[in-house]
C-alpha cells in the first residue's frame, strides 16, 4: 500500500525566506504527484501537478521537483510571504489503484510571520 | 479551470437527523467523485469513490448505510449522513477527477471548499 510522508510537520519562518517542503512516497509506480494548499476550514487548492515523466514544474514563486525512482518530491517556495501561511499537502496518483485514488501525506503547516 | 461547488459550507444539526451535502461540477462532467473526511490537524481520509450511474465503492471501515452517496448525474454527487451523531462531526470534502492528459490514465483532482458538520 502506498504511504506518503511529509517533513516537516510544521514550519515557522520570517517573511522573505526561501523554503523547502519535503514529500516522500513508498511506491514509485505513480502516474503523477500533486501539491495542494489548504487554508484553515477550507478545501484544497491545487498548486502544481508533476507527471511521472517530468522532473519539475514551476508556477510563480513555487517550484516542485520529482525524483520518482527515489520516491521523493520537494516544494520550493521562494521569498515567502505571510499570505503563504497554510497547510501544504502532497498527494500521489497511484498506478496500482484501479479507482484512481489519491494518497495524501499529513501535510506541512507553514506559518510565515512579518 | 475545473471547479467543484460544495454546499453547504457549514451545517449544525441535531443528533438523529440526516444531513445532505452536495457537490456540483460547474464547467465539466465529473464521472468520478471522491468523498473525504478530515479530522483536526489530520490529513484527508478517503471515505468512498462514486461513479456516475453506479454504486459507490466504500473504503474499509466506512458504514455504507450511514454515509449514503448518490452520483445520479455527471455534474452532481451527494453525501447524506443519516441519523447523525456527535462523533460524525467533522470536515467533509468532495473531489472530482479531471483528465489532464488525453489518451492516458492521467488525472488531476479538483476539490470542493468543504463542509463543516457539527452534530449537537
């Protein structure tokens, strides 16, 4: 069974810092990996989706990388801002699932203070 | 982009009553919807997967008779919590699968805004 782990569980940094959030998964047979943002009491907002054949994706200040063979992904946030404060979740779409379900990590709770 | 509208955002109900949560895909057809439950400071727990026109597939440990899922059309899926009790209080989120690469089984997912259920 696919297991997804995110480190660290929580992170608190001053505004302006560059950040790295880590995600690892146990089974490399995936279709893609997706990073989401969740604000308190809200649903999930998709940030980046990396196909299994890709190495990275970029959107604005966000850059996500994927090393499928080692089962790792990182989300890099440049020049962090207080508005980036949220919980960040990574999820993999597993090739072994006939239903196409996502497997989620527990998330990294990020706080960026002014 | 693909948008899923989820209602209500918050609901408070009395113990023993039933509550219906709706998720609609606004600008695309959602053949598959996923229903999640989230406890405070925890990740999402998949409850069930529904396909339009067929019965939902429930995860192990999820009571089918308590959490009724209906996916009668390509744009609407509903979750009904029957005979709700305080332990059913939680955050419920739906998700729809969106095709991101034609010709391959490769999908992205879009989520509703969630429903906070409180049973008193």
